[in-house]
C-alpha cells in the first residue's frame, strides 16, 4: 500500500495550488561558447564543458583502439592535450602500418 504524507508540503508545490514558476538559468556562458567553437573548428573531436566539474572535456570521435577522453581546466590546455593525443595516435598508427604508403591508392 502506498501512503501519502500530508503532514507538511515541501518544495514550491502545495496541494491545491498552481506550481510556482522556476527561473531557467544557463551557467558559464563564455566557457560553453568556447567549447562549442572548439568543437566546430576542430574536426574529429566532440568538445563539452561541464558546469558541475568546471572542466573542458574532449572526446575523440574517430575510431581508436581505446576511448580517448581528455579533460583540462582551460581551453588552451585542452588544445595542447588534443594535439599531443593526435600526434601519439598517428605515430602509433604509422608504426603498426609500415607497409602502407601515403598518397598511393
């Protein structure tokens, strides 16, 4: 059996009354805009900004042997880590596929 506690109304809603409007906020406008711009200008990555963690996150969207997820507090630091991750993955790919010649199909 489900009981309903009528002892005390909680929150912004009370029995028999209309719900109170709650204002909608968007947090960290500049940081979210920077993440969106970086995602547009840097193909192959999905870039997000966590309003709770206050971190920029980049997720590689191309096929990789293991997931590539990078986090940093600044957008500049995230760009540096993204470059390093791309360079490391390209070097690993070049070592494993030495028989492939670039430019020939």
